[in-house]
């Protein structure tokens, strides 16, 4: 059995994400791709990436690769795509032109389409006239009425032409998986649309329908901006005599305040988030949290949870509001989950090692800080406190990798007993215990003020934190000591306090 017969016989779920490669993948696109991916996984189906690049003037070099890269980065790689290949390829519309030409011939033969010889000047004039009369511009369908003789004549003269689809009245209603029953009487509001441009490229509507049919797409899940085009697409299916797929239109993704997600600010491109060290699972969690399709909204869901919990019936019709300010918190939660996962932790260790090398390489006195046990301990101790690995190489955490410079005068202003405190802490650290634990150390540190009259606990901590890290703020002193290890902690205390 061939591929076509096999997928039809099995009633296989096949969905597609069909962006135009006109720029970077943005969050709205990622969300559409994600819902398609989830739906495919839920129904043991196939997720396809198809690039709709028929408007060659808008194609941006490298954008196609970028989109597929980002789907892979996000952990939702397509099963069939330009890169992966597959039985229904090619997956780039610019490589499928012969299929569209074949389809056009079919429509012309059936009389469902016709050649239009109107010049761009005439069309422009029509538009201007409509605007002057405060009407929506639409083609007046003039070439519908050309006789076959007139057409043949123009063809023999080699006159430039397009092909238009003859819109039929009485578009049938259809039941959208999300919006319910819908119908758009396209013929009464639009002129016959161009389906083949004079440059030989099809327009979106034709190529989209031909490909969804030929790629055996079972469900079209796309942005709600296409809802009103669906009646037109259904008329095309009817003209071809093909069964249409099911349609589901996803509500828009908007900013928290309900405004359009801005592409101009450059802060909604997936590439930017990836470069910033955002975890893909945090981004997926964020963009599904504000939207619908799940019984509850909760943080910390991973892709497999999203697949398990997704329920198409729960997608609501109102727009999803995205609160990007919460991304840090989503990252914190997911980073903590990754650190806690022994299978994922080694990768984090390697990434942090590379980040430390990059940030402090030339300043590292003790290259032991790059060793796996040390780096892993840093991750485990700071788990839940940081939202990205890059936090751990920021100035706040520089003390973990390089020795701080500490001003002696500053220490003296905190307590005149600085030296005594130093001695006591050294004694504490040098006790013969097998391993230092944060709990034990904090308990011991708490008792220090009893031995030094006049310096309150908070000042003791301030002093020690400064001696260990050169910083006024940071992790608890006991944690710093455990992190640095007994030897290094002692060396720093000695150097700063015991002169
Ligand atoms: N190329 C269209 C887009 O950008 C695809 C729409 C559809 O999924 O049918 O968004």
C-alpha cells in the first residue's frame, strides 16, 4: 500500500505548521507549532513543517533554517520537514510548482477558474475608485465573462495573465473545532481571488489547499486570523472534489495588556530567548499557561505533561494574554527541575563549566573550580535560587570562581573585633568533621556572638560574607563556606580578617 492509501486507511492524524519564511520565529508562531505538535503526539500522529514561500519577494534568506532550528531547540522537531524529508515532500512550496500548475489546469478544465488579463493599472484604478466611494476594494470579476475565443486570442498574443478562482455563492457552514459553526459568505464581499500569479507562482490560498490535500493533512490547526479564509478554502476543496480536513482556529496570543505582540521590539523572537539562556521548557510552559487547552493552569509542566493534559475541547475562544514578566520565574522552576534530574544535570554542569571558562578563564587562579564535583555542588546548592546559568557567572557570584578583593577598612568599620571573629571562624572550620554541611555550620555560626561581645549576629554575618565574597549580599554565609570548601573558605577568612 502506498503512503497516500496507508495514511487514509489508518485515519492517521497528520497536522502541519506552515509558516512563511519571512523572518525569525516569534512566540505566536511557536505556540501554533506547539499546539500542532501536542495534538500529533496525543493522537500518535505526525507533525509536519511546511514552508510557505510562494511570495518570493518576502522570503528572507536563512529564515527557513532558523525556523526549523528553533523548533528543534524548543524540543518539538517536526517528523517531516525540509530538513527531515518524508513521504509527502518536498516541504517547501517553491519546490512544488508543478503540483500547483496541475491543480490550476484541473480547475480551468472544470470551469472553476479562469484566466484574467486585467492589467495592474486597471486593478489599481478599480481600487482607487472604490476607496473614493468609501467602499472596500474588490475585483469586479470582469474576466469571468471572456469567451473562450477571446481567451485564446489573448493567449496567442502572449498577454500576461493571472488565474482567478470563481467564487461560488452559498458557502457552506463548517464546524470549527474551537469556534463552532462558522460561515463566511466570501462571494458577496470579495472579488474572485487570484490563485496563480503572473510570475507562475500560486497564491497562499491555492498552494495551502493543494498541499493540505496532497500531504494528507487531517487537521488544520492555525491562528484565528485565518478563520475567515476557511470558507474560501472549502469552496476550493469543493471545486476540486476533495474531502477537506478538520479545521481548528487558535485564539491570538496577545500582550498582557491586550495589545498586539510586538514584533518590532525584537523581544518576542524565539531565537532571542534561546540566546539569552532561556530554557525551552520554560518558554513552552509560559506560552501554554496563559492560554487554554488545559484543565488548570499551573507552573512547571514539561512537554510530556502538556501532551498528557491537553484537551482540545478546553481551548477557549478569547485571546491568550502573555505575561512575559513571569518568564524568570518559569525559568527558575524549570532550571531547578533540570538540576534535580540526574540525567539532565551533567549537561548543565558542562554548560556552566563553559560559561565560567568564558567569563573568568584568564582570571582563574585555581582551575579546580572548573572541576565537575565543584560545579555540580554549586548547582545543587543554588538550586531554586537562580533562574539561569548565566546568573551564576554574574558579578554577584564571581566569588565562586575567583577570589574577591576585600577592603580591610570596610571590614574594620563593620566590627573592630574582625580579627577575633576570623580566628573563631577558622577554629570552627578546622574542626575535624568529615564533611561540612550548611545546617551544622549555620547552627555553629549562630552561636558566635556569645563569644564576641559587642558585635551582633547580623554584623558577624555581614563581615564574613564580605570576607568570603567581597559582596554585601548573596547566599547564606554557611552555604558560601560549603560551596567554596573548607580550604578555600579558611584561606579567604585568613587573608581578609587575620592579618
Ligand atoms: N503561511 C500561512 C501563515 O503564515 C499559513 C496559514 C495556515 O496555517 O494555513 O501563517
